[in-house]
C-alpha cells in the first residue's frame, strides 16, 4: 500500500512538473531570443525622448558588439576570425586568410579603441582587450605567426591590406597610450616599416586615398620620415572629388561612402593631424564637412532609420559616423538633438533586430543575411566597419552632441499634405521626405555596365533602382521578370534586363529628369521623369525605342510579415488601382496611360526582410511604329488600416499628351498644373 502511494505521489509530481519543464524550456528560448538583441537599460527619456539612448548607452552598445567578437577569443593568439557566411564572401582561397584575420582585427578595433581610451583595463571573455590587440598587432610583423602580413613588394599595387592598415592607423591616433606607446622601439620600427610599405605606395582613386593618408600622417606625427609629397598629393586629389552639398564622388558613385568615408576621415584627420601640420587643407575639409548638413540628415526617415542603398550596406549604422562631430565642426545651424536622434535610432534599427546577429557576430546583409546585398570584397569581419560610429565616444560627456535633447528636426514642422525635396546640384542627388508616412527616399547616380563591373555591385540592384525608400527596402530582381522599382525589358537573349545606364538631365519644378538606355541594346531607350507626390510618385516616361520590345515596370515590394499579403482592386473613374497590403503598409499602382496589363507577383527569396513577398507590375508590348509612346503611372503608398479615397488614388484631373509625345500637360485635382517637357 505504501509502495502504491509512493508511485501515486511520483505520478502527481511528474504531471505537475511537465508544464513547469515546458515553461522553463519556453523561458530559455525567450531568454536566448532576448540576448540576441541589444537592450537599452535604464533609458533616459528626458534627454532622449525618442530612443532613451545616452552616451552611456552608446558605450553599452559598443561593449555588446565587442563581447560577441571576443566570444571567439580564448587566448591572446586567437585571431578575430569568424564563421564564414555562405556565398560570395572571401576567403575563397587559403592565401586570403591572413587578410581576413587582419580585417577582423583592425575593424573590431574601431569598436574597442574608444572604449580603451576610457577603460584601458577593459576585459572581455577574461582577456585584457588592450593586451590582446597589442599582441595581435605584433603578430602582423612576426614572420613565424599565421597572422603575419608580408610587406608590400616594391612593385606591388593597392590591396585590402592597405585598407586595414589605414583603419589601424586611425585607431593608433585614437588610443596611442594603450595600443602604440607600450610597444618597444624595435616593435614600433618594424610595424612602421610594414605599414609604410603600403601607405607609401599606390592606391585606388577613391576614398582609399585616406588609408594612405592616415598611415603616412600617423608615422610623421611619431617622428618617422615619410613621403610628404605623396601625402599632400593624395589630400589634394581627395578634395578634388568634392561635388558640393556634402557629397564626394567615390569614383563614380554617391552613396554612404561620401559620409562614413570621405567626411568622417576628413574631420578625424583634421582633428588629430591636419590642423597642426596642414591647417589650410584642414580648413577646406572642414568647410566641406559642414555642407553635409544640407540634405544628408534628410536621407533618414522621420523615425531616424537609414535606408538601404549602395554597396557595403552591411556596415549599416556606420552611416551615422560623421554626425557626432557636427557639434565641433558643423557650423551654427546644426540641430544636434536631431542628429543624435538619427544616430541612436539607426543604431537601434539593427542592434534590436533579431536577425542582425548570427553566432554572436553581425551578418552580411541589411537586417539579416542577404546575399544580393553582399560584395566579393567582404569577409565576415568586414561588418565591424560599422564600429566607426563609436568614434563619436571620443567626444566628452559634456559635448553638445550628448547634451542636446533629441528632437524630430524639420519633420516636426512638415505639413503632411506636402512633399519635401532637397536636391544637391553637382552630385545630382535628390532626397525626398514624405511626412504623410514618415519616409525618406533617394535618387542618385547609376551608370555602370555589367560587362565592366567585375566586382558586380555598381551595376546591380544596390544602385540601379529608380529610387530607394527608407520603409520599402529594395528587393532583388528575379530571373522570371520579378522587377521592383525599375523598368525591365526582354532582351535578345530572351532574358529580362533592367535599366542601369542612367543619365541625369535636370531637376525642375519638383520633377527629376533622366534618360536611360538598355546596356545590351542601345535601340531600347526611354526618357524618365519622377515627380514625388504627397503619398507616392507620379511617373511620366516616354519610350523612344527604335525596335519592338516587351517591357514592364515594378513598384516597391512588400515583405510578408505576420499575415498573408492581401490583394484588392479599386476603380476610380476610368482607372483601376491594384493594391497590396501586408498588415503594415499598403502599396497601390495605377496605370494611367500606355499600359496594357497589371499583375501581382508572389516572390520568394528576393526580399531582405522575409522569405516571401509581393510585387505589383505593369506590362506592355511596345512596338517601334508607336515611336514616342508616353507611359503615365501612379505608384502610391499608405499605412495599413487606412482607407484610400478617390483623390489619393487619382490626384490627376486632366492629362494632355502632344502627338509627338514630347510634352505632357497635367492638371491636378487641387488646381496645380505641371508641364513635363522631354
């Protein structure tokens, strides 16, 4: 009887315990999920009403990232080498591994150096961070070490080693007392010889010149003889790449490299070296730096999020790296509270995304891993280039960047019934803000042939879209004609080919004019006009191709989130709007003139936010006897749960197209009239 009672008690405990075990398992999973995102502890919503982030939280974020990197470090000899992401990234060969290690070392040091400036005895994973980096730097000049970097041969060209030694030189400037000064003179001389073998040499005519500049500058500052003639030459050539309003030409693109490279490097160089040795050059660079306040901050959304555009997007919040220095060098009209809101928001945009980290290291992609946005020059450690944002921690706690109260900048004064354009003459970059939905958008350079683009990034979706939005990240094109925010044409090989050879014409009366020609067939060409509206884009385009061609135009794409994407149609007079809704946003497309068919495509594996997505496309079969045929299109958007009214879906009252298609007169419902002249 006693035996039976014991069994009964055991069964009761077991039954009661089962839910408890499941609960513990659930809690463990939830804990794992929470540890995979950064948590803002004790947020300060008085000084930072939008993000709660203060300088202390930036330190926390830097430590959070660095802890992930140091989870791979158990001894001083362990390199900063991380799990390779499948795909096109390097290393693809064993001889690339030393450079991979160098990249991981020098780029994580961007995160570590500002921390070591204040915490020289910092430890991670039980390892002294300062001692680790000193030890690893010495491995670079030790021929017996697997991390040894061979000095550049006399006739050697520029390489990735130059890039990383340029980064190392920046960190040596930042925290010399913990990284450089403890080295013996023999060690310093050996490191100088290796780094100068790269710095005192050829480079790529782009932002790469700054890597030579920083190497040469650091060692001159330390009393070494350097090639000052080359240093000044590279500085002047960098200045020649400036095109105004904050934008540098990065041979030949205008993208985040204008900001996280040219502008950041120029102001850092001026601070640590230039104002002392070359004050006139430093003054020019600082004047250019002040200009970035014109429209670059407008490139971020109302919430302060960055948009997905250009190469190396895996560097993510490196985009905000110049903003902290605007307090010291930005001039009197800088709104530091807005810039800090943007900076902290962009940081959290990724640090708090569950797919940002994998294996404790940031992925190569945008939010998570996304192969179409990855370049062949990247390895897993490349992502720590984003660590340049933490160079803002070099500013003391009482710097105005940290003490200004977060605010919404111009968004606070915008009228939701208007759209705001900021055009930068010279670079021809157009940034548009849409207060009705809080989005920003960019239109910029793209003119690169696939056949000439050996690295396959400037001719791709990273640059060739008609525009890029902060709330609708770009979707990759599919082989079956799934094309978002671009025109596609069936080429001679019976494959879908998009525009990538654009030529800017003008920005006039709120309209952005470009011409485009198909790379593989110059007989396929169009005149393009983008006219931003309150809730979308009016396209007025003219096909002037001299041969028959099957063509299509795609809207932005929507990712499938917590529910299936719904498709509806709505008739407005003679027009039919096709609408897709993913529970967060709606996209609508209205063929006004020229189009023969509308289609909604369900796509997989093309979107950076989800496996499944949807896309609206318009189709037509153009014939050469139509000569100059005009296509008028409304590409609209709205938040989910909001109803569309007639004037939103069709804000056009009358349209008149000349016989030769060279002139289009449009009167809007509110009485505004616009003439578009090709």
